[in-house]
């Protein structure tokens, strides 16, 4: 019932978040979560307790998705990986705390209070969490966005440059006659858009696999040899280096290739474990080796799960980003619900469960390479942004080569939804911030490359991207 609640929350709360804002959903979900969590510690009826747990799960699922979405929209491109993974470092801290609570506290009512009372800190969110600037600008609430910027100026004691809060010119051009409809997008609109529909299918498959493998490994730690409390603690501790590694690798190596590698790291140890006996013929105990390989697999699936969170948030436009994350999370919860029942595969063959997880991780490694690369690209704002081809700088082999900034060595390629270059023009259009062409002075720190409209004309200085 807990994961059923998570499924309901992942479908309802994100849509509300896309319609009315991230901040309102976060505050409502966490405040009500705290209240129901404390109340459930004093319930004497089992059915009522189960219902409360399902409600808590729904609120937790909706609030956590809105929080992640808000974090990604707060931070600039190069810091998104840090923002998302910093949040989940606290998840790991809670993960490692649970076995200590379970070991020291026998009464489930006190356990419930131990995990619910700290949530009272969320009462401060009303005064400390501002709304997403992306959401406000995408919904033409410019005055509220400007007020947040002015408050940030006073708080940080800095003076921001004069800014005009508008969507990028391409988005404005596509939506000039459809402004109202762009503000109110729901799940049905995601399904109608062919590009987003394909992304949603791939992301849903990835999240289902990651949910099943992640929770399958997590729940199996208690059956490993040794102390079940320590095994559960190690399972949480291994997530800390996974998140740190994820931050560093995603920042410098893009999104797709590292995520593919993380899935392989998750799958290979599980494949090896499937063929390792608990004890050799000579009587050597291999349980320590099995536990170590299991933790390596947990490292890989934790890092991949964190990475696909970021990929999904960068694929979906602002007007429907939280809804897209909700659809993906729905699939992950289906996988999480199925994970406990995979233990029965051991009755067919002792290695069957781990073989299933290994094969699924391999499938996910292939699927993630079918998605477009989202690193170092601005977040899409509208549905039309997802259909527009992105102009990037590539070399003659079609490889991204922004460091080699030579007039004769670069070409402009338009890429399709997979990130593959469709065609290349020999002319390099390099623009200064004032919109003037500057082909003769190709300084990496000063020059930008501009997106062009359908006629090949540069859109505006605002459409420029740093080389």
C-alpha cells in the first residue's frame, strides 16, 4: 500500500505543481506529511494505519518530485548535477540512521515518532523557499520573479545587472499566438507531443528498471550473511560515494555515457554473484565476497538512479516538467512494487533473481543511449522548445568540439532528438553579445554562437550560447 500511495502521489501532485507552482505543492505535501506521520503513531486500528501510510507515501512522492524539480530550476546548467545529488546525500544519511533506530527502539510507535517529528523543520519552508523563476517566467508572472531577484540582492548584498525576464526568443516566436495554452499543460499534452512521447516511453522503461533493481538490492541486504542491521547500514553508506561520483562524472562527461556506465557497474557484479557459491568445495566461506559485490551493484544502481532523475528533468519543458517526472516516477514505483516478489524466482533457481536484475541493468544501459544528450543545454521552457532543433558546435566528424575554436575547423550542425547531427554548414556564425558577427576574433571566453530561426537568421543576442 505504501508504493500504491507513491504511485498516486507521483501522478497527481506533479500536475498540480505544473499548474500552480512548485512551492505550494512542496509546502502542502510536507506539512500534511508531518501531521499524518505524527498522528499515525497513536492509531490503534490497523486498516486506518495502512490508509495513513498510503497517504504519507503519496505526499512524500509528490513533495520530493516537486523539490527535485525546483532544485534543477534554481541552479544553472553546470551545477544541476550537484543540486540534485546534494539532496540525495541527505537521503543516504536518513538511510543509514534507520538501522540504528530499529536496533535501539523496539516499539513501532516510537519508531514512527522518530522519523516524523524531525519533519517539523519543514514549517520553515513557508518563509525560506521561493517559487521557481523558470515557472514564474514561463507563466508570465514577471513581477513575482522580479521580487524574488530583488530579495536575493538584499540577502546576498550584491547588485544584479538589469535583466529582462522573458522566455527565449524562439519560445516567444512559437507561442506568440498561444500564450494562454502554454501556461496550462497536463499529462495529455505530454502524450500528444511526438518527441516528448518518445522521451516519456524511454524514461519510463529506465525508471521501472532502476526502481526494481534498486529496491530489489536494498531489500535483499537483510538476507545477506552477517548482521542485518550492519548490512542495511553499509547499503546506505555506499550511496554516499555513488552520489559524489555522480556529481563529478555528470558535470565533466555529459549525461548519457556515464549513466550507461553506471548501469553496467550495477549489472556486472550481480551477474558474477549469480554463479558464486556461498561456500567452496574446500569449505571457504565466500559470503564476504558476495556482500562486497552486492554493494558494488548497489553503488552502480544508486548512481544511475540519480543520473536518470537529472536526465528526465532536463528533457521535459518547464510547463510540464514536473508532470513528466511524475510519469517516470510512476514507472519506478511499479518496479519497486514488483521488487519484493522477485525473491520467489530463487525458488525456480537460486541465481534467477540476480540474473534478472543483471539483464535489466544491461537493457537500461542500451536504452539510455537512445536519449538525447542534455548536458550544457538550457532547460526547455515550452513544448515547442522540445521540437526545435538545437544548434551546436561540432567538428568535421560530427563530434562536439567546443574547445577547438578555429574558424576553418568548426561547422554548425543541427541535431535531431537523439543528438545526432543532421546536416552541417561550413560557415561558423559567431556573435558577440551585441549581436554583431565576429568571425575574425574567436575568443572562447568572449564569443558566443547563436541559434537561428527557420530562415537561417540569428534569433537574438539572448539566443547565444557560450562556446
